């Protein structure tokens, strides 16, 4: 099967978030399953500065954008995962200090990218079976392949993956001519939303298959508020909307080989490995050595969506109890940065706060922690709870999105069945988070139970191999069905 993956960012070239992890890891996993995969991304300044060998592909063409034509030069890189990456080079659009930034020409630059990717799908050596677009920046591609004069074989199927409904690529109606599509498609059933061109809606409407990053999120987005205004469109397509949990990089996130840890460990010696990580963490932070209290951690973006308000509330509720120590690593909203720093000052010896992000420190915190907080208001998939499992750390999560699909609440029944993998709470409420953490601390005090839970979560398979097999099954099913009529 030949698969074309199209995304606005991908590791190892350029990254701002989880989309890059998916767009770089999924092609490699599909290649390992025997697929012939090509990735298309923009030639961002960051990508060209990484030191990766990138060479001209010998392909160039002009892309019509409204009344003008913009040149696209295609670069090629061979990715160690076993697939080719093609980079769409246009310095005027992509040679910028940041991948995104509410640039005034965002409509033109992303419509240019989508149109160049669609053109590439027809110019490469052999036809693709699947053209897979990620998020709104590539949302125009399914429509272009369906509505413009035939450029790909009729057997080609299009797949649209939504990573976060909150970001939709909405532009003024006056930008419609930049798409190259007829004005008749600017209507409430297809490309228009609130009198604006909506590129995520466009992808949802015209793709043969719509996926998102967890089964629960796939259900949540078909009603309000999860659908962020597009719930009706998604509900109409419910039979072709599927959720697949993202995988994680099990090489980079592996306590047995992690270079950021003081000593490697696995399921059989997790206690010793985590104790060494605790000692190293507290030495690095300049705090007192480990003292037997459980370590409760949060690593992530300091934003309301991530439930950071609940974390601050929890710190004030429990930091003085003497039952746990806390560490927070992250950056984001200045208000929450200040609130966390204040909490640490009020409770010295119980709370460590590091404002900023450090990859090595993130790994060390995962290894040192006993409980890991993921109290998100909404979470399409989430990765940090999967990293926590890998490192023998029990996540405490709110019941939303991919957190529901990856964490099974600890109870007598789930402990007996061997499925327990964390502590789950329901409401966006500080007292509910507190009760979930207290249940976790009680379990931590029972060494036999805790050792059993650690063994269970470290045995879970969140690799991309598992997720890629699900994508492959969906691709095969889509190829066996008629293409969606435009």
C-alpha cells in the first residue's frame, strides 16, 4: 500500500507539539508494516537548520494562489525510519522564526502548502492508495483531490485526521478564491462556517474517512461542546469517524536505556531505579533528599485546558499534609506561572516548581514520580500519561478524551483483573482531584499493591506499532468501500 502523509510539522524536522510526534512516527511505523510511505511537510526554517541531509528532489512547479502564481521547489530527505520526506520550499512563506504565529498571510501560506501537496500526489512516480491529511493546515487537500480536474486515480482514498478540534483554520470569506475552488462550495454544508472559510470543516466534509486521536474523543466531538461548532458536521459523518490512540516513541521513552536517568531500570527493579531518579532529581533541584513521601508530578503546558488551575488548588490542599511532595515542570500562562511560584514559596520543602521546559528534566521527573497529574479539561489523546506508564508511574487523570481510553481506574475489581492503570476522577473540581490523589497515596502506602500496579502499567503496549496496525486496518477498509461523493 502506498500512503502519502501530509502535515504542517513532523519530527525530526520541526515541532511545536504532539502533531509533529504523530506525523514523524506514524510513517515509520507504517513502513515497518510494509507500506510505501512518503511524508510531505513545509520546508520551515527550523527544518532546514537541523543539520539533516536535505537535497533538491528535482521537482518544481508553480502553485496558483488567487490571481498570482507562487513557486514551489521540492526538497527530499531520507528519514531513518525507512521513508522519504518531501519538503515544500517557499522561503517567503516558511522561512520564519516560528512555525505558527497568526501571520497575516496565514490563509495564503497554508492554502499554498495544501495545493502544493495535492499537486505532488499526482506528480510522484506511482499513484498513492491513501492520501492522509493532518489537521486544518492540510484540510484543503481532500477537497482539491475531489473537486479539481482529475489529478489522482479514482481508486485513491483520502483520510483526514483531527488532532484538536479547537484549531480549525478559519479565514474571511474573501480568502475563498485562494483555494482555487468554485464559490459554489462556499456553503454551510461544505466549506463555510459563520460566513468564513473553514479548512478543518472542508477536510471533514470531503475526506473519505475522518479519524481522530482516541475513540472517546471521536465520540465527544460529535456533540457540544467537544465539536467546537462543527459537531453537526461530524455527527452527520458518524459512520466514517473513527478514533485511534496515538502511540509513543518507545525508544526515546524507555527507562531501560534512557540517558537522562542515573541508572536504567525495568519492571523487575523499578523501585531501585525510581529511588535513584528521586535522589538525582532533588539534587538537581537543590531540595532535600527523598524522605519516603510519595512524589506527585505535573509536566506540561501551564494553560487552563491542561487543568493547571486544579493543580494549583491541589497544591494548597495537600502540600501541608505531610503525605506527599510535589514537583511541577512547565511554562505557559504568566498568571499560572505566578500562582505556582507563590504556592512553592508558601510550602517550602513540599513543592518544587521549575518554570520552562527541559527535555532531560521531563524524563527524570517521569522516572522519579510515583503519581503523575493529567487533570485536563479536555484532552484529545494525551501522551504524558503513556510516558508515565512506561516509567512505572501511576497517572491521575480526568475522565475525558484519550485519558478515558488509556487509563483504567484502580478498584478492587480492576486490580484483580490486572487492568488497573491509574486513578480517574470525573468533574472539573479540585476536591475530586484531591480525592483521586488521596486514593493514589493510600495505594502507594500498600507496598505489595503498589509493586503490582507498577508491574502492570510497565507491561502496557503504547508503541506506534499497535496504533499503526489500527490505521492500516482502517485504510484497508476505506479502500474496499466506494469513495465519498463530492
